[in-house]
């Protein structure tokens, strides 16, 4: 096994009842790389990420984080989740907590970081994302784009090895999408390893090192964006791209 893959999926199978939602999924995510999952609604993108974060168990195959199998029943689920930051389509900020409290909650409660240190780190991250002035605000005082950027800061606050971003711009007003995508670009520049799902094909093409097309729970095609977007090998990929681009 390559020592530089942060994440690896090997022959992952996931079913819900009689429905096979992921079938024989292989995926390797090298350190500092960005992988974009694309595919129609229901193709399994969210389920794949939920399996990586151990929110769902898998039926067969294995998932490795930094070379150790996290789907092993003896794996420490909390320890795994601490190393993976997740941002979903809906920001899921706690409405009764300020921005700063939202961000420092996990470092303080889960990681045992002291308040001063957690707040200093949160403010540094907020500053980097142009949100330092919002630290004491409650989420409902922020725009959707700002809330989603706070959710990204919150996911980064624990210093994760891997960031999973599941359609993080899908719920946003189109004028706010850009500011969130800018953050993802910055994170890529800083070397953050990321797996994201998106319907923004232009963005996937630009930011991803690898694009993975899921079709009915099967990885039908994967490769560099120039290849998957520019010269898709599968008819189903061509059909999908002709619908969304
Ligand atoms: P995507 O994110 O690509 O839209 P999902 O991973 O959300 O796809 O869904 C893949 C398939 O799994 C869909 O058919 C969906 O209905 C099904 N599915 C997802 N979550 C559950 C669940 N908790 N129980 C049953 N079926 C589910
Ligand atoms: Mg989804």
C-alpha cells in the first residue's frame, strides 16, 4: 500500500436493505490532493462520505485512513472522526451559540484544548477566511455564504487530516457560491487533502486533481479532470456531463 495515501477505499460495498448503494468502490486519495465526486443525485456520493466518516457501516471491503483500517471493528470511531473534518450542504451551526462558540466547541469538549488556545486558533482561522469581525455574532446574523465559511472553519478547528465537503454550495444563493469556493481554493493551496462532491462542474474541473464519476453506486470512471471532462470514456459519463455542464 502506498504510504502517501491519506484515504483509501478498497472494494467498498454498502447496502440499504436490498438496495446496493455502493458497489466495489475503489478510491485512493493521496496527501495534499483534491478528489471531486460527481454523479447524479442518488448515485452514492453522500453515502460514500458518510462511510468514510463512519456515520454508516459498510457491508464489505475496507477503508483506510493513513494506512490503518478504520472499518476494522476494533477501530476507535471517535479518534477517526477527530481526524476527519466534515462540512455538509446545510451549515448545521448551533443557532444558540456565537460563531466563536460554534468553532471552539469540538476542540474544547472533544480534544480537551483550553479555552484561550481554542479561541486563539479559531480567531486565526476566522481571520484567514475574512470573518474575524463575526466572531461574536450568532449564525442567524450571517449570510448563507458566511455561515458556510464558519462551518468550514469549524471543521478545520480540530486540525483534521482530511476534509470531506458534501455539496457545500448547493444550498447557497448563486451570488454567495463564489466566496465559499474561494475558501476551498485557498485550502487546496495550503495543501489540505480533500474529498468533495459538487454539482459545480466548472469548479470540479478547476480545483480537483482527480474526478470520480459515480453512477448507481459504481465508480464508472475516474481520472484527472482533463480526461474525465475532456475525453470521457464511458457513454454514461458523456450523458451526465451533457446534462449538467
Ligand atoms: P447522492 O449523495 O449522490 O445524491 P446518496 O448517497 O445520498 O446519493 O444516496 C444514494 C442512494 O442511497 C439513494 O438511492 C438513496 O435513496 C439511498 N440512501 C441514502 N441514505 C439512505 C438511508 N439512510 N436509508 C436508505 N436509503 C438511503
Ligand atoms: Mg448527496
